């Protein structure tokens, strides 16, 4: 390549980086304003994760620790408001898009990288994830970073890139266990062509795996110390122990990918998979297929054998975004790419502004027609509970579901971090049941917040049980938050019960 070509390429790259920066700034600002101007509360999972961030550890009941660390970083910087709890999603997804741009540029050119990054940022799944702090946020970042370092390691044969891939791979495992599929894609690609199989005789890939295990080891030790609750939870939610096959779950999962990746982009990706033999000789396409097809196939199989949520396949789309962008560009289908982006943006705006659209078209919001029903009413519930706790300063907050505990711990002020889970059967179904206990609280008094009306075990466990108030927060005609608040005096111990 001559100097004029180098100059042109550098100039082109700078232009596309500038355009991508504008897209990132506009989308991020829009999402910040959207959330800041809404009256929605945290989703109960977000409040639950925020609670983890108040007591950093190497593991938690249902997830590894990276998400809690991210929330701790953002809230330490700007406070514990809802937007600060979510800030990690708003910040990290653009960084992931930059990694996708870099990978696309290395495999093809800056234009492909730009189209791929915009595809990622406008995916309906990412549009929703940008407003919800979840493990997918950090997993996708480390998956993309690991892909980039692996690609650099192949291109340069530099041991330090292998080491970097090991570090980001380990951090990915500390984000979400789905990262375990990444090495499969690595070896799938190394086996895919003769010129790369020699890497199997070199230490690079094995060094990366060792480093990843070392980085992940603290969570493994934590799980061993606590009876492997995270692994058990992961197995339970996947329902792989069921013996029947689930065509309905598979269909729902694959249909859900249209909502995650897009009504056009997902079929395009599947089309590329189907005609893979026509692009297999192209190393860049083969690389991307190796990092997309195994993951979506494994999660599809999981859905067929048990259950899989639509978002479980999101790492597929790190490579998938580059794959569809490259395919459409190189086959002169830029108009189809643009139509797909417009459709994704329309879907996003429809969801983002559903309440405004419902008002404009006189659509009655109900529990069935409002996707935001679960992020309303929690502040209103917390206010009377807060007042009652102030009247009984020696009483401890008690609840029987993780959703209730998470939301009340977050929204009641001051935060009742000493709250306890009511768990008379000794079950282990959430982090509160793992880290709180009633066994050392004999003689203590409690403020019990519950949706239940029948309390036989409560009456057996306390000297007196007084119903202080009933709280009803109406959201819609057919949906409300209904709770009862009790003052429980002198805990006598759990009665003998069987799970």
C-alpha cells in the first residue's frame, strides 16, 4: 500500500470514528433524557443488584460479581439515584460498540466497522439493555474485548495479546457464565483452517485459558464456600433436567431473536449461516461465523431441552452485527441495512414512548398492555413503610420475597440494610436467604411487609402479631401493589416445618 492509500485509509477511518462518536452521543443523550424525565422506578432485579453493590464480594446467589462492581463504581461517582444505578449500561454499551468497530475494521474496513457498531447500538435488545443494568452489559463488553485480543493474537502471534484475551475472558466469566462458550468458538475457528491449526501446538491459546481460570478462581472459591448456589441457580432456571422436548420453548426463543436483533437482521444472519459454504473460504466471514453460530446453536438447544430467555443469546450478536453489516455492504444491500435500522429504531421508539403513544391513541393501559407495569408504584409503597419503621426504630424490616425486599431496601430511607428474609423452611432461592438469618434474632421485633393474608407460621413464631395497615397502590384497574404490614413482637424461633 502506498503513502497516498495510507493517508486515504487513515482519513476514512477518522471520518467513520467521528460519525460513530456522533451516533453514540446522540443515542446516549436521548436515553439519559428519556429516563431522567420518566417517573419509572428501578426494576426489582436492578434494586437487587444495587444491594449487592453495597457489600462487594466474589460472588452472589445468582450471578458472579462483575455487575455489582460496576454498580458500585457508578454509584460511588454520582450517588444512588436510579440513573446512577443504570449509568453503567449507558456507558459500557458505547464502549462495546467501539470494540465492534475495531474488530470490523480489522476484518474488513472502517466503513464495515461503522455499520456494524451502529447495528449494535440500534438493536432493540441493546436499546432496552441500555436502560436496564444487567449482567449482559458487562458480558457483551468482555466478549467483544476477548474477540479483539484473540484476533490481534492471531494477526501478530504476540503472547501478550493471548494473555490479554485470557484476562478479558476471565472477567467475562466473572460477568456471566455464558462466557464459557467463548473457548469453543476459539477452537472452532482454529480447527476451521489449516493455517491456524498450528496455534494448537503453541502455548498462546492454552496460556489464555489458564489466565482466564485464574481470574475466575475467586468466584469458584466463593461458590465452593457457599455450596455452589450460583451454579445450582443457573441449572434450575435453564430447566435442563426435564425429560421432554420443548418445541414451544424453541419457537418462542427463536421468535424472541427477532425482537433482540431485529426483524431483518436476524433473518439475514440466519441466511448467511445457511449459505456458509459460499463464504467459508473468506477468513473474515469464517471468523465471525465461528463466534456467532456456536452460541446461538447452544442456546437454541437449551431452549429445546428446557428453557432459554431471548436475551441469553446476546453474545451471538457481537459477531452477528459485523457479519450482517459486512454481508449487506459487500453485496450492495445498503438500502436493506438502512431499512433494518429504521425498523429497529421505530420498534425502540415505540417501546420507549409507549405511554405517550397510548395517550395519543386512547389506548387503555392495563397489566397486559403495559410493558412497564413492574417499574411503577414502588416509591409509593415505600413511603408508608418508611414512616412505620420510623415509629418502631428498634424493629427490623422483614419480607418474604426478594422483589419486596430489594425494592424496599432501595426506596425506604434510610436504607434498611439489616432487613431479613422470612424463610421458615430453610430454602435457598435468593441472595437474601443466603446471607440473612433469623436464627440470631430471638427476642427481636420486626415490621413484616407481605402480600399474604394467611400467616399461620408467623403467629406460631412471635409472641404478638399486630396488623398495622394495608397498603394498596393502584397502577391500573386490573393491576395494583397490595401489601399488608404487621408489627411482630418477640421472635420465638421458627416452628418445626418441612420444605
